[in-house]
C-alpha cells in the first residue's frame, strides 16, 4: 500500500458487514489496542498529517484536508467491490464526526475518484494518472499494491483525490487497501514506521477503521484544525481538540472512561 501527495505546488468497533465476514479482520479486531495516551495520539497525528511518503512537489509542512463535502465515485466493473467500497465510505462517515463523506452517483459529482482495477493493470493505471516517468519512480520508491494521491490548492485545501485499488487480491487485501487509501486521500498521507498502531504504517494491516486512526481523522477534521495550519499552529489548539475527540471516539466505540 502506498500514498503520494500530488500537485503542481501527494466493545469492538462495528465494521461494515463485508469485513465482519473475513476471519483476518475479526482476528485483528479482537487483538486491537484501544487505549492510548494523549502523547501517543498527538505524536501519530503530527507524523501522519505533515509531510508525505512520496513527494511530487517537495515537502509540505502544512495541514491538508478537504474543506467541502467529500463525494466518492467508484470506477470499475466489479459490483461486489463497489458494494464493499460503499460500506467503507459509510463506515468512515459514521466515525469521523465533522466529515461529510458519501458515494457520488456520477463521476462529475465526485472529488474522490476510485479506480477498481485488476492487479495486472495496476502499473498501467498509475502511468495513465501520473505519466510513465513518474510511474517508474513510484514503482521504484513504493512498489505499491494500491495507491492514493491528491491535488491541493494554494490554501492547502484538497480539491481532488485519486485512489487506485486492486480487486483480485482477496477480500482482506481489498478492505485493507480501501480503508488506508481512502483515509489517506483525506489528508494524512504520510506513511510512517515510527507509529506502531496506525494503518499508515506499511508494516501494519488492519482491514477496518481502528480506534487509533479514528482519533487521527477526527482531529484532522475538527473545525479548529484548518487547511494550511503549521505544526506550531496545530499544537496551540490540540489540547482542546483532543479532549473533544476523545469524548466522541470513546462514545462511538463504547470505551471506558
């Protein structure tokens, strides 16, 4: 799995029904860690929300996020995968308090485009989006199994995201990729091996929207965290934001006080 920032300037949580039927997901949910200190949450947020795993246009140390409703269009022929994707989008919408996200009926209505492709067509699809030279760089740097990237404007607001998911590598891989790449397409695009509990660590596979990453996405989409903020600006408001996010995630997942 991989992500890039693209531009000219890339009780257990209740899963969607499709993921509940996959033993590998159920096993990870049973083993999921759900208790984190403030410092662990803040550290993960700063590591994933700033910078990018692969850069098309230099390092960016500003918050990037959508400042408009997010509409997702699935481009592909596999109806079962489209249904799973719609379940993932609905699950993200339920778990991120201030994020308006839903499926789009048409490509024209969408600001997130998800291409559902066969594994053998992945490299060709990446090349069609980013050009052959960039595609070679991406394969050399990341060797992705799936991919996401976004374009942002001068205010660091994400204007459009592209996600590529393979449909024929099994149910667990599809869900694992769908959650990670859709969530990274919303802004936290920096994969990091320094945080052991996030799906944005290439060594971690989830297949569901885990509690730790719910903290990260709810911080990012809190109205007090604005596109374009620097690290220091974010740190100034994080204590009050985190208190509210903790209350939301705790209630949503029936966590103890």
